[in-house]
């Protein structure tokens, strides 16, 4: 009798983001030659108003012949069908496996008629199946595209980030509609020394047709478009993005503007693409990759993901919506109408509805099955703490684990809930509270980064004796780091709540139980805005 496995069902039950997928998620891709230490890195912000941030974990496992698994759609939780399980699967922590392969994604949608609702393979299933079955980017690309071809692809258009210790790739895929099985896709290797990014808008335009070392694509990626009448030029002129997911104002302003923000942080000359990022000149497309002015450390990459367009003309801390405390967060909806006209807020990399985010480090100079580090955080990138989880570990911290609370069930031992307590309270008085949050955030992250050399050294010494002992050591370190992040953030919340309760700012008085209370009110600029809007209504006579 064939044994049936439910594929990460507990994950899917918590992840219903179909209605939120548009304008959600941002990925940054860093090659070996673009990083300070020679590691490859990718980032991912899983942005959804209904996503509960928890750290997924699948231990390596063996399966008998005939084992089948249920494929459950990541967005909706519906059963898509069954496929055969492989004999052996790899250890996976979050979106990275024991061989340091990491995969992220962003949804770009594309032509609506290309979504195949009858397919048995969605983008989320492809990611986690590939992580359990592949050892590097090239294997993952083949596994993911083969799955889509054999079982049908039922998701919207997707951009995927893939990294292993040596290479970084971007792959884009879109289905063929309900009357066409499989998908059309292209995968391009990012040149060493460069960085790339994607954020809910298809980014691959022209690509090399005869460079199998640096580019793969479905054999019909061009001919299929021609058969539909979407492209009529020479094959070498074909643009995947312009054909299958043409950019519009929202694709530029809400999506590619985030790519522009990342590129603008690391490379000079991006001002020439500002008109594109603003949605004003859609023909002025940005390159797929840029070369950074300096090599990036893992901390540089973490801070790059904390962005609200600060220092640019799109700066969300400067417009009226920031309120009296320069808060960069804007409540949804993203667009609204006044007197029949549609207006919008900027859509930044950092956003309040993030369930989880990560920065990966794949390190070629380390043992391939011990050297991967998955830097994991929950909630808003701007106020999260990226905590190191080696991908060789045997369990994840209880405060991070799947099942510790959910989006409608509060848990006082959940990392997700304590980080949301801090960030949501901070939104009420952002300019003041963030001054107390940032030093603790920096202390934790820089402390973890500073400890890695010593952890690596001990791990390598133990590995020479017994690899399982090394894995046990890494597991114990990550469990302690996870508990430390949770405990420190819970302490921070107590500090912030007592200090800023009721709009006051309180500081202790030595030797007294009575606190010193300040009531600084609002900024002078905000009072001027208030008077400008209300005239003499509040003028004291």
C-alpha cells in the first residue's frame, strides 16, 4: 500500500496571501565578487497582511519506494494533487537547505490568460520541493521547470532568486493558460561582481540564446509568444518581460521603484532611472544587474533592506502622511479616491505587513553541508533583528517554530507577536521610539555577526572528529541565539511601553518611585501644518 505524505500542510494553513500577492515581496541578489567575504547572498521579504511569521523546517529524510505526497497550494491551502516522493530529501531551514542552496520569489502576475488553474504545481511547492531535492542552483532550476512541465503550473508569473556557494541566478516563469500544459520561462546567471533585484515586476528582457553556461530557457519561450501574436520580431530581439508581463505605471512605481532604491544605495548614476521608478517614463527600463561601488557585507545587505526611500524625493518620512512623528508606514489600501481621482502611497521595501524576511549566506570556503547561514527575522524589516540559523541544525528555536501561535491566536512565547508589539507601538511615536529600538537592534545583529568566526572555528574542529557533533553544536548555538533575540525584544517592549505610555516620555528619577515626565507634544513643523489647515480654529483669544 502506498504511503501518503501531506506536503508542509501546517505551513499552508497559515499562508493565505492570494489577495495580497501583488506589490508584495522584495529580493536582493548578491554574487560572490560583490560581497566582502566572497559569500553569495539573497534576501526575501515575505510581505502579506495575513502571513504569520514562523521558521519552516524539514529534516532530511528517507522514503520507501511508492511513497506519494500531497501538493497543497501555498497561497490558498487547496489540494492540487499527488506526485511521487523522492528516495531522500535534504535538511531545509526556512528557504535554504543543508547544501547552502537558497530560493526566494516575488509575484509579477503577467498576462491573466496565462494562469492555469488546472495545474498541480504552484510556485511555493516548487520552491520547497527544490530545496529538499537540489544541491545547487542549476539542479534547482531543472527540478522546478521539470515539475511545472510534467504536472502543470497553476500560479501567476513569478520571479525566483536562487543562490548556492558559487552562483546566483534569477529565473522568471509564467504559465500557458488552462489549454496549455507547463510554462514558459528563462533563467539568467548574474555575472560575478554584480548585484540584481526584483520586486513584483518581471525584470528579464533580452537574454542570450546561445550561452548555456549563463542562460537556460524553455525551448518554446519565443515561439509560444509568436503563436499568440504577442511577438513578431527576430528571436534575438525577444524580451521576456515586455512580452509576458509588460510594465505599467503601477509595475514601475509600486514594484520596480524598490529595485531602484536598492540599486541607488549601492551604485552611482541611478538618478537617470528615477523617471522610470516614478512611473513617468516606462521606456527607460533599468538594467537587470549593476556593479556596486564597494563590496557588500552581510550587515550592509541587512540595512539595504531597511528602506523607505530615505534621502530621495520619494522619502516616506517627509510627506504629509508621515504625521507628526515622521512615521514611514502607511495603512492600506495602497490607493484611494478623492472626488473621483485616484491617489496612492509609495510602496517601500520596508513595510508593516511583512510576515518574515531573511538574508542568506552561502559560503564556498566552508564545508558545503555545514557552512550555510540563514539570517531570519519577522515582521517589519526596519525593526526586525536578523538572527543566524545555520542550515545544518537539527531543530529551530521554539519561539520561531511553526505552530507557536498563528495570525489569529496570540502567543506570548512567539517571536512574531513580540516583534509586532514593538513595531506597532513604535508606529504611534516613530521618531522618538526608533531611537531606542535601533541601538538594541544593532547590538544584537552586530553581536551575532561578530560571533560567527568563533562559531565556525569550533564547528570545524568538531567536524573533523564527527559531523553529527558539529551539527549538535550549531543547533545549540542557534537555539540560544533565538532565545536571546526573543528575550531581549520582550525586555525592550516592556521598556518602551513604560517610557512612552499615554503619549508621555518618562525617565526614572534616582532614589524615587516617581518618574520624570516630559510632554514634548508635536514638532514645530506639524503645528504649522495644523494651523495652515485649521486657520484660527484653535487660536487662543
